[in-house]
């Protein structure tokens, strides 16, 4: 077994134990493998070990990597954009990704909607909420997140799937749980504000290597794990 395969198994075990601890069905928590800064070989290695969902932060790096990975004819993988999206990168996101987790502006949402190619299914999107930070942090406070969600729900080439949050690291489980519960409350507030006809709002993207247990206990349905699978990140990737 490769290191990546062993790490993946260890993370799956952590997810299963966390689900047992807070009485959740382990099938209700998906694992997103965050492969930023790692190469196509690492993605293929994880795919070989059964991983299908991959998360990337840097859009140009990701698109190059997707092409390299595709040359090896892996099973069908899903690619999630979990990094900030500038206006000049929306086209790449619309054309290459299956999901975008970091919507926090109507302008970006409209561009993604307009640029999503007709032959692809709607881009699956989450609204990024800020539950612990000041105005400089990405993500929206709850009232703005609710307003954006109502707009996004009307865009035909986007499918609004949920909320995501990246709280700052906290040292212990109780502190992590308290902050993750705010993200869960934001998710619930958005869900309650959507029209009854809106279906598929089912994803709370929450939790990373260091805090996935607390995130799962707060209701995360998708944990984003990088270093726990691929190891420590060593170089700053190119901008973009
Ligand atoms: C890098 C990153 C992760 C993964 O972080 P690890 O601590 O390596 O698990 C998860 N989510 C986002 C948004 C990230 O940028």
C-alpha cells in the first residue's frame, strides 16, 4: 500500500469514528481530497485507492493538473474549486470544474452562470460564509449569504448545493465545535430562506485535517482534507 493509500484509509477511519461518536451515518459525510501543490501522480495514486473527489485552490495549477491526470485515463473524478475565484478566472472554473465552494459575490456567480458550457451539467455551487472573522476575511456574514443564495438559486446554469466555511484554526475540539456550529446555523438559515421549490441544498462543506471531527459533529457533509492525505505542502504554488 502506498503512503497516500494508507493516509486515505486513516482519514476514512477518522471520519467513521467521528460519525460513531456523534451518531451519524458515515455515508452522510463525503471526503474531498485537497490536492493543491501536489502533482498528477499524487491524484492518480489517490484515485487508484478509490478516491473520486478532489479539491483545488489555484485555478491554473488545477487545470494543468486535470489535463495531466486525464492523459492516464483514470476513473471519472469530480473536481471542486475551493480557492478564491477572481473575475478573470471564472471561465476556467466554468469550463473545467464540477463544483465551486467559494461563491461570495453575485458578479462572480453571474459570470460562472453565463460561462458554463451548455454540454456540461450545471456547476454545483456553495456559498462561502464567514462565521469567525472580520471584514477582511473571505466569505459572507449570514444576512448577505442568504441574499446571495436567493440570487444564485435563480441562475439556471448553477445548482445551489450548500454552504462552506473556513474558520481559522482553533486548538481544541470544543472551540472548533462552537465555531463549526455557527457554520451549521448559517447553512440552516440559508436553507430556510430558499423557495420551497429549491431542491438539492444538501451540502455543508466544513472541516479540514485538523478539525474534521468537530466539523462532522456540527453537521458537515463534506470534509476537505489535504495534508492528512498527501502530506505537508512544501512550495508556494504559482498565483492563480
Ligand atoms: C488547503 C485547504 C484545505 C485542506 O487543508 P489541510 O489542513 O491540509 O487538510 C481545506 N480547505 C481549504 C479551503 C483549503 O484551502
